[in-house]
C-alpha cells in the first residue's frame, strides 16, 4: 500500500491542523525544520493534501505570520479591555505585559512575523500586523491627549516603548533574566517610560 493510500487526502479542518502543527514545530525546532511534507505526515494526510491551502512553503510561512499577528492583536485587546478604562498607566502596563508574554512564549513565531512583514509582496502579512500595532499607536496618542505622555510624533514615542519591550524580550529569551522576574521588570519599565515621556 502506498503512502498516499495509507494517509487520507481529506481532513475536516486541514488548514487549521497544518497551522497548529507548523506552529508547534516552529516553537520546538525552529523555522528550518518546517516542511509541508513532514507536516502532512505528522497530521496523517497525503503529502499532496497541504497543497490545497499552501502551494509552497512560503505560503505556509506567510499564513503562520498572519495567524500570529491576529493572535497577538486579540491578546493585546483582551489585556487592555481587562484593565480599568479610566486608568491609562494600568492599560499601558497590561498591553506591554501581554506583548512580552507573547514575545517570550513564541519567540520564533514573533521573529517569523517580523521577517515576513518586511518581505516584498507580503501585503497580507503587513495588513495583519497593522491591527496590533495600530492599537499600541492609538494608546500612545491617547496618552498624549490625556497628558500622560509628551506631545510630538506618536511614532517616535511609540518607538521608544517598542525598543523597551524588545529589549526586555531579548533579555528573557536569552536567559539573561529569569521569566519569573519579567512581570516586575515590565511594571518598572512602564513606570520609567511614563516618567521619561511625561510633559514638562
């Protein structure tokens, strides 16, 4: 019996199963180990089945990046919504904490998301990235309007915050600080960011 006969072509939720398996492989083994043929074998379908949704490996990587940005956006919005609506520092702290939990739990996925976003022709990935980053930029503008942050270019103020977040993520992912220290570090970093960008 051939491999294609042993493994059914059809799968009730093939696309979702492939993305879940790909994300698991990415998390455990890195991007280099991602292969459509291996994913097909892992979820028990024929090697030709993934082609119904992903014509090549790059299409799979782009879909992973899009799904990653969509999940990041949901997690950011959920965290901000859970904080007091009239407490800007608490909402900003919640957003930063949510971003960093994502960045440290799925570092390989985040790297794929950012590299995919800058790839020529990756319009769908770029469009997916705009929601979460749009939320953060909106929070920067909100902070400026409420007097918590200095006036000026919201993009430049946001870049300072983004650099702070990425710096913490790098320290945690590089095992230079323990994950147990991250929440306290986030709280201190946000407080210092707010002090440093408060209007004179």
